[in-house]
C-alpha cells in the first residue's frame, strides 16, 4: 500500500546540507499498524511527511495505492491527500472553533452538504466517545480529549491511511493507553492502515504489527514486533528497548 524506494532527502542550510533520509526503502501493507521508531533527530518526521509529500524527496520514489506519487503536482495531490489522514503530537486543532466544527472542517472545505456533515460528525463523536463535548472549544479539553478530536477530524474524509507523528508523546501513560486502544479499534473496525512514528518503545509494543528502526536517516532494522523485542539485531534497537537513563 505504501512503498518507498531509495528515498533520499537533503535539507540545504547555510552551513551545508543535512542528509535527513538515506536510501530509505520500506514496504507497508494494507491493514497494518506499522511503527517507525528512533531517537529525536533521526529523521522520523521527515520520513512520515514524505508519504503524503508534505516533504518532497530529493531522490527516490514513493508509491501509495500502487501509484508513483513522487511526480505529482500540488494540484494532483489534493484528492490523493484526502485519502491520507494525519495527527500530530500537539494536536493542531483550531482554537476558535468548537469540537464539532474542528471535526467538520475538512468536510466544509469540500462543500459537503450540511446534513451529511452533521451525520458524519455525530458518528465520529460517538466513535471517540466525546459527544457531550461537541460545543466546547479545544481550550476546555484535556490533552487526551484533544487528540481524540484530532483523530476524528483526520477520519472525517474517510482516509485509507492514518499517519501519526508522535501522537502520544505529550500524553501521560494512562491517556496514551486509551489513545492507542482507539487507534487499534480504528485499524480493526475501519480497516485503516496506520503508520506510527514514535520514540516510545511501549507504543510500538502495544499496537504495532511490524516495526522499522531508523537511526541518522537510515533504516537499520525492519521486523515483526515480537522478533524485534526477542532478537534485536542492532545495538541501537537494544538501546531503545532498554530506556533506562544513564548519566556519566
Ligand atoms: P525526528 O522527527 O526523528 O526528530 P526530523 O525528521 O524532524 O527528526 O529531523 C531529521 C533531521 O533533519 C534533523 O537533523 C533536523 O534538524 C533536519 N531537518 C528536519 N526538517 C528540516 C527543515 N525543514 N530544514 C532543515 N533541516 C531539517
Ligand atoms: Mg519528529
């Protein structure tokens, strides 16, 4: 469903270039919850943003729904991006709009009829279990509730893929658990393929089927989640698995 082939990304800076992705090749299957784990600065956000071409690769090809999207123009990308939802660490809700209007937002952009919007948003409010908050503003919500609203908004345009960039990194462990179980439900009940990037091993362990480990822009290991925990083959993976802080 998602295939990256020798993707490279350079960021040009005054002091030279940053090689953020190095020959990254990945194959993510339909229906999977695929995790990408690595330390801060390893290239996770850059990588996930190439999947909907928010970040254009410097070289390499990206196939989504069997189509090579690397060549598409911004205009050609519009309908395609609707099939790919995205959520973020800091939720990115519109603070001047209510919960209902935040979720309705992508549907308003495509001039969806009012009655269709109402039905869809109410169903999504039901799914995220926040119907009673629909007229509140984001400021009145907890972090977990905000992320639920962001998930509902991402689902409003019926995506086939959901990209999650550190979606639980700003949440406490209990709230993280409830967001992960919502994502699992979305994967199982709606059949949506989910890509999760995180630096948290427990996130990977809780819901991912397959995991790629990224270090300094390179994919150093791709495995089923059980194998990753039982037989990490790179020192970086072993280190990520053993997250006790040591201070010299
Ligand atoms: P992660 O999400 O794993 O923390 P990122 O993908 O954000 O890592 O960053 C990978 C590398 O690319 C870092 O060295 C970062 O400084 C650099 N980088 C990311 N985005 C940009 C940008 N827009 N301009 C310049 N450098 C960037
Ligand atoms: Mg990041």
